[in-house]
């Protein structure tokens, strides 16, 4: 309205706030909360801090001799299949044969929060099953994966912490 008196309005608010000390305290607390929320760490202010999930590495060795069964030609990398047993989808993997290392790398788990049940087969023979419970987290301006549970079933194995690799102890079954 054209007859609006801002001086009168401002003085009424000031006198009302001054007459109500509890309102002053609430106002100050509200202001502090708003400032704390707007000045806290925002995702845009964090910069690039992304830690990819740790891949799963597997070496398939003869249970008796310890020899890598791909290196000695007993197993063929072309016959490897990794299946999600919950929905029968193929799970991507890489066979790493550089410098005769001959290991299986599964790097598709842990990019999101998920539970995965998989089975690795070679020549249509089950080698092992695996359950992974992965949780994708964001803390201190950085995203990363926390593996809550990892279970390898249906095969004996050894964990090699220095290589972060599972050595699967495979009993080669001869086909007739």
C-alpha cells in the first residue's frame, strides 16, 4: 500500500523482539543453524576424491602341486564363465595373462551398494561360489566401498594378503 510506514513497522518489530527475550534466543539459534548448514562441507566443495572398489583376483592352482592350471595348459581361459546365480546373468571379468600371471579379475562388484551371489565355472564345471555384500559410502568428501561380507564356498582357498588375491585350490577332475 502507498501509505505503508516502514519506520513504524521496523520499530514495532524491534520493540516486539526486545520485549520477548526468548524470541531473541530462538532467533540467534535459528541463525546459527542456518549458517552451520550452509557453510558445511558440500559435495561440490570436496574436489575429486573417488576410490574405486577393490577388484577380486583369483588364481586357480592345482590343489596338490600348487601349479597354476592356466600356465601349465590344463585349463583354457576361453572356457571361463562367471554367473550371477540370483538371475543367471553373466558377470564381466578379465583374464590377465601378461607376464604369465594367468589370473581372473572381477572388477564389476562394489561400484554400488549391492549383494552378489556368483559362481565361477571352467568348461561348464563349477569351481567355486562367492557371496559379496558391498556398501558404497561417502564420508569426509570421499566415496569408497566397504565390503561387509565376502564368502567363498564350494572350494578350498588361500588368501594372499600381499597380493590381495584368492588362490583357489582346484582338484582337477579328469573327464572321460
